[in-house]
DNA sequence: CCGAATAATGGACTCGTTCCAGATAACTGA
DNA sequence: TCAGTTATCTGGAACGAGTCCATTATTCGG
């Protein structure tokens, strides 16, 4: 889903972020890349679009966008950070144990499952993160073939 | 809760693992250290007990023990891997956003909440991992004071 | 259009973890 | 009990992800 530069610009402004070429490119990259891209692929795409961009520009952009809530960062065990533009609805993820691919999963049990642990041990809890682990269709096919 | 060497030895044998000093020390370290220790503290304790032990011995031990299911590895976003001896009951964790401390949380909703996502997107799911995020009592106190 | 403040560059660096080849120790069967 | 086989441990080098730094370039308010 390609986003217009103006649209992204507006979103940045709404969050009091300076509008820079790299930020626009970073946001668009995350929005347009399928799945939940990692920094690598995001940087690659940003460079395709801008010609060049330092690694830091990408990291900084991702951090800034994540901080204001325009992006969400997920970090499944054993794989580098991944980013997505779907924010604010507390959906969950399935992660492939073999290739690391991540996909969205809508919350099964309703609004906020498991969000009310019986004993929080004194912690002030503000979020419940659910990660499903399994094997994606592709890897299942390959495994069956092997 | 100190464990006798014999007890640990037996557990290793049950899982067809060779019984070595480092493995025993690694398992005991995880069992005896409070919370969910990371490799650092585990290695430190192992060295206290054995005199010396290479980093790899610790990593290898942890991996071997985790593979057979004697240990469980948790990897909260933004913090190094942590290990625990409580296995096989699919409990969950709260992680402090500030200091990274992790504590157990018994499953709130019963046996296996959220384990039946409406749409798995073709993934063969085998585990649902729940992580609660919040602030631990210690850090809350410090923050209040600051 | 200028100037203060924020972002980007690029290069060095940290941290957690893994890889490697050689030395060592644990189990097997006689 | 001992030798052989095989897994494990050592020490050191290496790797990937991510951060830090000083300098240069941009953005945006006035």
C-alpha cells in the first residue's frame, strides 16, 4: 500500500516530528514492505529511494517514529527487531520458528486476554504481549519435501 | 534452594546428557540464583564454584540443558537471554521496562489462554508466549523518589 | 531569509553470542 | 580396570545488531 509523501508528512507533523527525507522514506518502507520488515530490508529500501542513507539515519528514524507511536517494534527471541505500521490495536503475532517470519494475529479471546494476571508481584503492568510460535506455511512445505 | 550434586546428576542422566562439572554448576546456578538470571550472573556463579569455566562451557551447558527441556530460556525484548528451571507448566512473565527484571506470573485465565487464535494464517502453532510489561516495585520506588 | 535547534554522516566501538581447532574429559564395552 | 570413541571444554577470534561520537547538513520559527 503505497503512501503519498504528503500523507506521511502530515503524520509526522501531527506528532511534532521534523519532516526529513529519511523519515519519510523509513515510514514508507515499513508501510510498504510485506510482513514485518527488519532494519536490513528497511535500510535497503530507503537507499533505493533516496540514493544513500546512513545506517544511523535509519535507526534514528525508526526510533523517533516508534517513540511517538507511529511505528511499533517487535523483537521476537532470536531475531533482529522488526517494525510495523499497525499500531494502537494490541494485536498479536505468530513467529515462524524456522525462518523467523512474523504475521499478525487478531486477538483470539476478545479485547484484552490475559491482561489481568492474578498476581502481578507488585509490578505496575501496562501491556500484555502475546507471541505465538509455530512453523509458517512455506517452511512446512519445505520440511515436508526434505 | 540448593540442589545436591546427585540430584542434578540424575536429572542429566535422565536426559542422556553427559554429566560434567560445568553442567552441574550451570544447572545449580540457574536453580539457585533469584529471579531469572542472565548468562553473566550464571557464569560468575559457575566460576565461583569451579574456579574457572570458559564462557563457551556456560553457553554450551545452557544450550544443552535448554534443548532437553531442563531449562527454559526467555528473551525479553531489549535484554540478554535469561534462564529458569521452572519448565513444563507454561507460566508467563512480567518484565520491568526499566531494569529488565523478570518474574513469574501464573496464567490468569486458566489453562491456555489465547492459545486458539481465530486465524493462524496457515502457521502450525505450538506455543503461546505471554509477556507482561510494566515497572517493578523497586523501580517504582526509585521513580517516585526522583 | 537568517539563526537556533535538530537530524544525518561515517567511523569507531560495545555487547551478546557463536565459531573454530586443539586439548580434555566422560561414557562404552571388553 | 582400561582403552577407544565421542562429546565436551578451552581460548581466542569473529560476527551481527545496535549505539556513541564529533562534525556537517537540514529543518523550521521568527
